[in-house]
């Protein structure tokens, strides 16, 4: 092995080492694409749900995502609170959300943020099914239940 080959081998080893060091630890989700067409739509009493994931990431203790289809006049559950924070992105339909003690009506493209341990609720007040994406996240700073 000549000098040029030695330096090339050392550089390759260093690059490979950096790639291994920056890889996500085992059991932690790295970058990922979730194809709508592969998400299984499971019917329930209020409509249906597509589970996306519930897993740790490099910065979150847990990332849970799902997409709900909520039939007209339905609510997924009574108003409640939980320690994790939550984003809801309305894809289709008209819903009302309980936020800061008031019911607010929103439609497609709207984003709802439910803060930790704040009372919140949700209902479909439209004439068509409401479809919305839910993103829950838990960090080391998330209070205990």
C-alpha cells in the first residue's frame, strides 16, 4: 500500500465512522416517509383511524401520529386533558374545538395546538366526514400523567 492509498483508506474510515456516529440509536426512528396509500384505515364507532407511528425519535421520547376520519355529529371522546402536547391539522370538513374554555369553529388547513394538561375537546359540526392529522409528542420535559 502506497502513501496515497493509505490516506484514501484513512479518509474512508473517518467518513464511515462519522456516518455511524450520526446514525440514530437502535429503536429510534430516523427520517421516514409515510405513504397515505399504505396506511390501513380501521373503522370504529365514530368513523375510522389510520395509525401512522408511535415511536421514539432522536429528540422525542415518543412521537405518535394518526389520521382520523370523524363522521358528522360525532366526537372522538369527551373533553379531556393529557400531559403531552398535541397538534391537529384539519384536512377536510368543519369541526369545533374546545380551546381555552371556548368552542372555536375551523375548517380545512386550520391547525389546533393543545397545550400540556389543558382541557380540550373536538367534534365534527359539518355535514361531511372530517379528516384530520393528529401529532402527539412527549419529551423529557413532558409532565407525568
